[in-house]
């Protein structure tokens, strides 16, 4: 499966569902290359908190777009899409199967459906929005957004600073809500070929247990020290990397505002909530994907491996409902 007429493989699902391990094993079996589609794994400073593949795993098969960008840069969906398309082309040139794996739904949407044609927001408006958010706080800023764009405010949690700021600045710049822009015809999809999509959907109790275990592991494996190193960079708190799971929780621990057990429990809660939102997105936005109601625990789970291999062997492999 090496030509442009062959499908790419998407492995999606919520955090802690085992999708990175599945992508690795599929790449080994199917002669593939693993391409990151996670918005936090693109940053080089967050190997532990973002649960990036280990150096040993990265040596077993080619991995791309992991630890690619420094913390001070923004990785928008559009920018990631351009990078992913280049990696897909590179994989084709080497006769490798492109396997895109991650849990950032907007990345997949940008690649396969295109992005809403939102005009660029002037830097002055962006700066003013950030300053206002800092001045009034998250709760009040969210209330101000609700006055302007109630639909977006209803869909975005006040703690999701990046998305709240984006909705606010788009309305200020265009006079239209973010939802109105997104409901308009999307731009041309970046990838127009065949797509096979496999989504892991573990039972909730299994997924939440894995989220809890991951939070404890991150603290023990150096996640706290990773946040300490990130904070020394003194970067803009509105940058995407500062919203990564664990940054706020461990920053509070380092500042003396939370005890270790409290910080870990807060991270557990945040991770479970994030996994729930991801699962909801994949359920509603990737209706054409093959769903597996299990967590992938390793190569011994031949059932999931065989499902993926069978999907790729199908003649009509364009699963994504564009």
C-alpha cells in the first residue's frame, strides 16, 4: 500500500485509550510511519506530560511531528495540516503507510474537511483580548464572551483559555460568531484521498481508570520537573503549551498552592474531563470510522490489529464522511 490511490490510516480516540501503542504496532506490522496528530505532542518541552512515544519507540519505526516545535510557537490546525501533508507525501515517497494518530479532533477536521474561512484577526485585537482576560479573570471574560457570542460561550468551558480567546477575538474582528463562521462552507480539504479511520472507545470505567493511572505515573516519571523547566522559560501564559494537562496542576504544586496529592487528584479530574470531551467529539464528528469498544493494551490484542488490517485491505476505503 504505497501509491497515492491507497488510503491513509487514522487512529483516533481519547487520551489514555492506547492509540499510540496501537499505531506503533500497526506501523511495525504494515510497514508504516507514525505521524502525530496531537496538539501537545508537537512541543519538544512536554515529552512526559503529553505522553509522547518514548525514544525507544521512536527508534523502532519512524515517528514524525513529535517534539517538533518550541514552546513559544503556536501550532494552529492549519499549520499542523501543512506539516502533516508534507509528512504524508514523504511517507508515500518512501513507500510507507501514513498512520496519523492523535486525539486533537480539529487537526483531523482541518486535514479532511478543511477549515472555516475565517479572516485573519488583527494583532491589536488579539493583544487587547489577552490583556482583558488577564485583567478580569477567566470567569468574567467568559461572561463577556457570552454577551457577544452566547452559542460559543455555551460550548466552551471558561478554563479553556485558548478557545475562549479565539471565540472572543473572532467576534470582535468580524462581528460574526465563531459558530457562524464554522457553519459556512469549509475551505478545501488538505487531503482528498482515501481514508481509513479506526477509533478506540474504551468503556468509561476502563478509560477513567487509565486516566487516573496516567496522572500518577506522570508525577512519578518527572512531570513535575518538566513543568518546573517550562516555567523557567517565562512564556506567555496564553500560549497553547501552557494549557497542557498537568501544567496548571503541577505549577500550583510548585508555587506552594497545592499539596502533591491534591495536584495529582486535580490532574486526574482534568484528564477524565478531557477524555470525555474527546470521546464525544469522535463519536459525533467521525461517524464513518470503525469503532472498537476497548482499550489497546499491546500487541497481544490481535483482534484490534486484525480489524485495522482488514479495513486497509478493503477496496472501498474512503470511510470519512466529508
